[in-house]
C-alpha cells in the first residue's frame, strides 16, 4: 500500500486556464505584446548559466583574468614585470579591459571579471 503526498494540479491551481491567465497578465504588463514577452523570457533562460555558475564556463576565462591582473598592476609588482609587459592597443577585448580599470578597485578582480562577461 502506498500513497502520495503531492496534491493534484487542480488543487494548487496549475491548470491550463490558470497558466493562460498568468501568461496574458504578463503580456498585459509588457504592453500586450506576446512576442516581446517570449523574447524576454527566452533571454532570461539563456542568461541563467552565466548568472548561476560561480565562474563563466569559458576555457580562456583564467587567461583573461591573468591579463587583467597584469594590466591593472601598472608595473608595480616586480615578479609580474619581470615576465609580462602590458601595452594598451586597439584589440577586440579593449572594451572589457577598459571596463576593468574602474570595476576592479570597486568589486575586486574576480567579481569584476565575472560581471564583465
């Protein structure tokens, strides 16, 4: 003999009509545009892996953090300057590197690097 402690979907209000009413209510909040609602919903779902993970799932993320550390050091650390020199140039990552200059002192290098991706 066995049973279940889960209530039926009708008992907790998860019927097709209730989902349709919630969907329409959300669409009304966004101006009645269901396409916009679907776009916002899909964008939020697509952003979940980056928002939930402790570090972005990119294979070159640690090398970017190391590059930011060298860039922000400005030649102060003798161990870093012995092996690395940073030259500002027009590259594809220049926008993120420029963002790191004000963000790293505020949030720390790792948190600023995570939020810039």
